[in-house]
């Protein structure tokens, strides 16, 4: 069973974090979006091999990760469609769920998707809003993550230390190595050729040097009800770097699902 943390009541929302992280990162990034909103039951999941979720030995690839999360959602919310938010690695999992179990999905939000292949186009990194002097105050383990930010600030530095570093300490590196060997869904045409006709939102950072944004653009034909936003002055941490704009776009998506 996957570990999860729940906030609120109402329609189920499954929230999936990125690689080498856990629910704490998404809890911090997404809960401000739901301030003042009622009727949403947010379930923040630790993916297999992350946080407090074990790495089942029978799961050896991303397809197995997706099936594990599908099983969790079906057990937790039987016969009920689920709204899904996935960031980075979590968006890869969310896409797989939407393609393989479309009846399970009420709506889909993909944050900084793409960048999974070695040939995925990515811009070179640049920091557009620096915070001089902050880096020297950080633990060494936090400095590379701080360096990768497009928008640097003391607040984001604190978030890195509070949410990302503890998650890295819990991450199962052996499990990650197994999954990386069979990461893509390229051998499953149900995923790569599928469509999602539910209200969707795709968010990308114009300066995202990890996922890029061209892979996200390529998703649009398969998501006919998707809004797409390419945020300037934002990278792979766009929910932290452009929080007000990201929250407004996510709230708009939630209102489309409610309608």
C-alpha cells in the first residue's frame, strides 16, 4: 500500500510528486491553490520507492509504477472518477493513468511534463531572478537544487531544505535504477497513441532546463480539452517560482471540472 496524506473533503484529487521527492513537496506547492476552495479531497501520495512507500520487488518499470498507482486509486475511490495532478515524474504517471484507465479520470493537470528522453529538447539553464548571498547559507546538498532555479529567493531556499532534502534521504536508489532502465511508455501504443478528453491543464516553464517545453507542446493533439500555459520566468519549479499565476491557472482548471 502506498503512503499518503489527506487534506480536505469532497471530490477526490490524487496528487503525484516528482522523482526523488515525496508528498511533502506537493503538499507545500499545491495546498495554497486550495485555500478558500471547498469540496476537494486532496490525497498526496508517495510513489513507490519514495517517501514512506515501499518499492515492491515485482515493480521493475514505469508501467508497474503506473499500475501500482491505479490500484491505489481504485481501492481508495471505488467507482469514482478522480482528478489527478502530477508534477514532473508524477505527470508521466498521471498521463499513463489517463491513457490506460480513462474512466478513472475526471480531469488531469500535468505540471512540467516531458524531458524523459535523451533527445528531448531543453533550453540552457539561466537564473533570471537571483538571490545573492543565499546560496552560502545552504547545506551542500541543497546548493545544486538552488542553482537550478530560474527564480531564487530565501523562501524557496527554505522550501528546498524542508521538503526536498528529507525526501532524497528516503529515496530508494536501487529501485530508481531498475525503473530507469524501462522508463518510457514507448512500447505501449495504448499510452503513446491515446487521448484524454477530460478537462486538462498543461503547465510548462519557458526556462525549464530539465523538462523543456517542446515535449509538453507535443501533447496537445492528444488532449483536446487542455489549456496550455508556457510561463516565462519559470523553470522546473514553476509552482514555487510563479505561485500566483500557477494557482490561478489550476483554479480555472478545477472550475472547468466542477462545471
